[in-house]
């Protein structure tokens, strides 16, 4: 797989900290986007940021507010796997 296991989680955590001003003390891989103050529009913005970095396509609203950082990373990895399979 292109992205290492923790690379995506670290990227998502960094985006939440820098783009969404989430305090570092609140950032854990199990925190939901909603608990971090991210609404559905923020989920779309996050998906666009991930798309720009990794080249994966999300359906509008696919990243829900109940997603954890781990959930977002797992979905991104799934989509990366689909891209790799399609390229083969």
C-alpha cells in the first residue's frame, strides 16, 4: 500500500490541528469529528484535503461527523486500495 499505516492518521490529526484549530489535547485517533467541533461541512473540507494529498475521491457526506480519525484513515486506505487495484 502506498501510505504507511500511521501516515494517514498523522496527516488527519495535523489537518484537524492546523486547519480546524482543534486543540492538541483533544486530538486522539478515537475522538469523533463531532466531539472535536467538526460539522458536516468540515467533513467535506477534510475529505477535499485528503483528496488533494492522496488522490482519492469521496462521495459528498461520506465522511460523517461520527467518524473517528481512525475511521477516516481506514476509509482513505480502502479508497487507496481501490485506486491501486484499478491501476493494475
